[in-house]
């Protein structure tokens, strides 16, 4: 049985990607303000959908010659485990009247297919565009959880999806900036540093301006811009203080801390100002 219980096949080694699933789930759950059995069904189904990616990728790599075929039994085992559990949870949602939530999973199919195609071509790494789109798919868990709480697909769920995706996209672009800075042999002038960080700064500046304007207009809670202000400040700091020579694990840990603080601030500011 040891050949089936292999952590590197059962669990993704991209630890930073967890936050792109858990943050929208928590946002939708706390904004909705309820915890019911269908919520549990959805969360487990979402986790299975997230986890099944790893054994499928391993299987594709094995079939395309990138890994040993000895990995296939374990990959098939975990695909079956996550697939069966996920289907049972989805059946529970359908039986409880939330079958319309299944439509939210449809965008993930072509995106995942795109990723697998890149895997077969050994080109899946450093694909920021794919990662940003994939984070938008994961952010759909926010409206899904919220709609279970309110009992119908209200428009506010789409706002939660958009807000969660904006944060995820900016976080991914910022992570690429920090990883690029690792290779710098010397620290350039401030003007050059800001030039390299331009794309990341544009993302967070748009997010901050967008939430400020919508807060003033009354379309969003009045203090919801605060977590985006945190992300803007972190990105500006990172652009001015390059991560030259910093280990990727340390960069990832800081990203995780900032994303966690963002999620907490989002929930708090939404609650106190809505």
C-alpha cells in the first residue's frame, strides 16, 4: 500500500496556491454569515477539485514520458479518491437544491485542459497568464459559498468573485516581480526599481482606486478598500526593496502572510461597514 500513499502525488507541492482557494472560500463564508451542511458539501467538493489536479498532472507527465510509469498506480488511486468524494459532495448539493452551482465549475474545465496541454509540452512553468485565469476560476468559490448562505444567486456574489480575483491576480503579478528580483546582482536606482515593478504597481493601484470609487458610490461597503491599501503598500515596498538573493520559500511565506492579512481585513471591513 505504500506505493499508493505518496504525499508528492496526493498533495500539490505548490503551497502558495492554497491561498487562492481558501481566501475566496473564507470571504464567501463569512460575508454570508452562515454555516450549514450544504456549505460543508461545497467546501469538500472544492477541496477535492483543487487536490485532484496534482495526481492528474502526475499521470499526464508519466504518460508523456516526463515521469516514471511507476507513478501511475498512485496517481490513479488519488484521482479515484478525490473524484468519488467530490462527486458525492456535488450530489449532496444537487439534492439540497443547489444544482445551479455546478455551472460555476464549467470555466475550470478549459483552463485545466490548457494547463495539461502545457504540461505535455514542458511549458507549464512561469505562465503568469494561465495562473491569473486559474485564480479567477478558484475565486468562483466565493459566490458559491455566499449563494448557499443567502439561498439564491444574488448579484453580490459576483462582486465577491470580482474582488477576490482582483486580489489574486495582483498577488500573482507581484510574486513574479519578487522572483525576478532574486537574480539581481546589484540594487539599481529607485527609478529602475519602480520601472521593473510597474506592472505589479498598476495592478494594485487599479484595485485600490476601483474599491475606493465603488465605496464612495455606495456600491460596496465603505471601508472595503483597506485590505487593498495593504496590498498596495506591500507591493510598493517590494518594488523599492528588491528580493535579491532571497530564497523562494521566504518570498512565498511573506506572500502567504500578506494574503492572510488581506483576507482577515476584508472580512472585518465588510462586516463593520455593510
